[in-house]
C-alpha cells in the first residue's frame, strides 16, 4: 500500500504524461478603462503595478463548470480521447458553481462521462499544481488510467465593483484550462516524457491575508444582510504581504523542482508561472536567473484566473506553436492559504 507515502520519492519509471491541453475564456473583454467607468481606478494605476490590460468576464448564468467543460473538450480532442475514456475528474477552483456539490460533479454530467470519480481541489492559485500531484499519485498507482484535470474560475460574479474593493477587483478575470493526463513508461532519466517533480505546501498562518469570509459555516445563519452590507462576501487581501511571500516561495519551490530532478535553467524551454502580477513573475524569474524569453506571461490579456492560469499558459503555448513535444517546462504558483507549489514536466 502507498497510503501516506510520498510518491514523489518513488523511482519514476511510470510517469504521468499530458496527453492533451485545452483552455477557454468567455468572450466578453473588460479593459482597465472599462473598470475606470465604475470605480476609482485607471489604466495608469493598474498596468504599471500589475501588467494587466484586460480580463474576460462571463455572462449571467455561466459558472466555473461551464468554462471548465469548454477547456476539457479542447483537451480531450487534442488527446484523441472521448468522455468515455476518462475515469477521474479533478476540478481545481476557488469559485465553484455552488457551495456543494463540487464542480467536478457538474463536469462529469455535462460531458456525459461514465459514473467515475469526481472531486474538487480547493487550494486557490496553487489549485492546478495540487491537482497535478493528486492525479500523478492516483495514476501512477494504477488506481485510474486517464484523468481530466481542470482549473477554472469565475471571479467576476464575486468581486466588489465599488471603490472599497478596487485593489482586489482589478486583478481578477474568468477562464479555464484543462489537461488530459495518462501514463507512459520512462527510463528514469530527465529525458523521459512526463512529470518529473511535484511539490505543494501550505501555511495557514496567512489564511486571513487573502480570503473571503462569507458565507461561513461558523455563523448562524451563514449569510446575513448585515454581512452583505459589510461586504464580507468579497475577497480581501494584504497585497504587500502576498507580494513578499510569493516572491520568496515561488523561487524556493522552483529551485527545489530543478535540483530534485537534476535539471538546470539551461535544460528548460519554458517557465510557466502562476499569473498573479507581472511584477511578481519578473522578480521570481530574476531570482531564478531565467531569461525573459523563457518565461510565459499572459496576465496582460487575462488578469489573474487563479487555478486556471497555469493550464491556460500551457495550452496557449501549444496553440501558438511556441512549445513542442519534448520541451522541459517548469511551473510555480503561490496563492491564498497561503499555498504554493512547483512542478517540472517534459511535454
Ligand atoms: N486603483 C487605483 N488606486 C488603487 C487601487 C486601484 N485599483 N487599488 C489600491 N489603490 C490605492 C490604494 O488605496 C493606495 O492609496 P493611498 O496611498 O491613498 O492609501 C494606493 O493605491 C497604493 O496602494 P498599495 O496597496 O500600497 O499599492 P501597491 O503598490 O502595494 O500595489 C498591488 C497593490 C498591485 C495589489 C500589490 O500589492 C500586489 O501586486 N500585491 C500582490 C498581490 C497579488 O498579486 N494578489 C493576487 C491574488 S493572490 C495570488 O494570485 C498570488
């Protein structure tokens, strides 16, 4: 039995591989100038501090599972498989369609999958990397054969468009990315296709520095008119502290990913970091010594789509013909929890 053991330390002859990638953002584009019409902000404030020019928002009635389904269809098509081949769905999100059940259940039904395992991962900006480690562990034990891992968020229906929430609201956008994961036999070397390293961690001491309080199971009832008036249904953030932690933890875990796999920056074709803030990613890349040409940043067009940023980045690189099979890709993320993680993958 492997229960409780760290699978990352097992010899990696069987590797988890990405068989297909997909992404989807809703069509409605909201620019910084659009936001400046409803709150006291400006492109002059937002762009230099964050690197964001625009983000995409859903229309009323579209939930995180709907975005995830579109990304999943693209990933399955590229993988050459159908919903009938999937036996595990992992859905990473901080904005599930409803409080319960998890959005993975909606995806299972909407895609017409068999009655398979479907679970949500709630680790915010690190959600895709947590999900990757969960899938990797479950696939390499042979418990499942083909996993659909989705990162999807609808932020636009849950942020404060008054001046009170402007520091958070300008950062976020809606979107989804997905990966179909399977396994392949490797030689146990860095040349192998597939996942070479995953590491995730958390420190709840920072939980209240980036969180959303309501509705809360600790209050009777969970949501009151007073709580709504106080804006407790909206996320709040200690931006400077998040910036400091992100620029410490992302380089730390990325360095661990490289050294654990016996890889160097020269071996990398791409660094695909979480997209929280372009300044965070520039500083992280500088600390790691990764040249700008190897860093994939798309926050300018999408804002922060939390659990979706990394799979959107991976899928976009393929769509644009910038990544190729055999490329070595480093990933790192940091977010609410606090949570953070890193992964090294050969496409
Ligand atoms: N438009 C205009 N002015 C604003 C806005 C806005 N959207 N938001 C805040 N301000 C004002 C503030 O009220 C403040 O005004 P004051 O000086 O009169 O008090 C001023 O701008 C400066 O505010 P600061 O918070 O000091 O701005 P800072 O330079 O720290 O930048 C930012 C804020 C961009 C959020 C930064 O702290 C940051 O990037 N932190 C990282 C947080 C992050 O990326 N979170 C994403 C989610 S978590 C994740 O994915 C990792």
